[in-house]
C-alpha cells in the first residue's frame, strides 16, 4: 500500500491539565418408527443426543452435527464452525477451531480458555472471568468484533502468550526479549463496539509483523482503505480498532508492536474515561505511540467530530505510565488527520528515544490543509 506520511492534520484541544486528574474498568432418530415399541427407545436416544450436545457446547467443543456459519468481518467473509453458544467454562479448556460466539461467556476463576483458532463475536456479547490465552502455534487475531456486533470485557484476562526476558528496560520495567509466542497481529480486531471495563487485563502480546498500512488514502478518489480481518499489519499490540472502543477501566499492559500503537492502534474512535495503559513498547525508529497510535479519516463534514466518520480519541480520565516508543509519542501519537482531545488523566514517565524529551508523552503532526 502507498504510504502517506506528510499529508496529515491534527485537531488537538486540551481542556484541562494532563496531569494530576484523579484516576478512575446423533444422528436423527426422530422420524416415525417402522416397528411398534421403538418410540420409547428413539425418545431416549434423542434425549441422550441433546445432553451430549449441551455438554460439548458448555465445554467449548464442537457438536458433531453443528452447522457452519458465514460471518462477514471487514472485507472478507469467513466460514467458521461454532463451538460455543455461551455458558460457563468451569475447567481448563481448548477451542481448536474457528468459533462464533453469540451469547455471553463466563470463565471460572483461575481457569483458562486456550484459543487455537479465531473467535468471531456475533451480536452483543459479554465475556467475563478467568483467562483467555493464545496457543503457542496460533499467531492470528484472537478475537474479531464485526461491524454491528459488540463485545464487553469485564474481570477477564486476555494473554497473548509472550514471555518477556532479558535485561529490564528502565522505562517499561520489564525485559524486551520474547521467549514465548510471537504473534503476527493484535489480540483483538474491533470493527464494531469494544468495551473494556474494570478488572480486564489485555497483556503480553508481541505483534512481530513488519509490513502493512493502517489507513491508506487514494489521492484521486479520496477513498480510504483499511486492513481486512485477513490482513497482517504492523499496527496494534493489544488492539487494532476500526470501530468504537470504550475504556472505563482495566489495564492494557506489556505489549509490543513492530511499528505503531503497542497498546492500541486505531483508525476508528476511542473514548477513555478510566483504566490504565502501561509498559507497552513500540519498537523501530518509526515506532510511534507506545500506548496509543491514531490515524484515519479527516472530519470534513462540518459536524461535531464525534458524529462524523473521523478518527478520534477522547481522554477524560485514565492513567498512562511507563510506555515507550522508539519514534514519536511515548504515550500517544496522533497522526493522519486524527483528532486527539485530552481533558483529563495522568501521564507518568514515558520515553521516546529519537526526538525532543518534551514531546515524550504526547506527539502530533500538524500541517496546513
């Protein structure tokens, strides 16, 4: 994709101090029997089959007769096999295939759901409790939220499987060498609505991809091209956001990215009213946005930017600390016509190593249009 680094503008409004604002998230045997006396036997087989299917669903296994479902995510339609319709996972469980999740899911405390295939959200879903972890051989997006669907995360840990070793980096407070899973994408790709609430942890994802663009504009048509769910891009450590992301609590921590947005990379909308983003690292000399990287459409509608299709981030409260980029914006980098509005929050120690220290927390590109 053609890169456009310089034709960009940022509208930035700071309505209050960026520091010291208080931090806050069987087979079918039902047809008529040909011999009398078989009805009772058939009824029992049917009941047994229903019980087996129910048990498989709760455990996250695929019932033998489960149909496939086509779900559109981004630019692609993927045929996937549902493995769960919600319920409670009470034991350590593996989901081995691509899965549609259409009802709420609770994972028991101290239990782990290991993903070996992608989970696609359908409708309005809440996931809570326990841990969801990336399998060591699974490198793709773990969870996809399509346009028109919503996912709420509460009191759940999502772990990308990186194991940080090596000498402790003084800024982020951990090693930067990964002996665990090396992913090729963020953990979550959101096209719909993603809500992060208190007790949620998004951690330890290492997106090692070193190519691909987040938002490319065709200068002749004015149309934008964004990554599809099958694209691997060097944006987004924990989350790649193309929809609405609401953060009212929780923690996004200890994620790395090959280029930009180690915590979150967004060409959509972010509204943050609480939570913590810390210990994330955007490596590479152009690695911008240790916590958040923004890029996307310009607001040219003449309307309030929150009602337009513009890419924006509003920060009313929250805590940013110990994030690092080797390029611009140790905490936040606003780029490519995006809008950053900071009204509150606490910005602690951050580092960006290639430009002036006074721009270490928040960086922006501003040019005439």
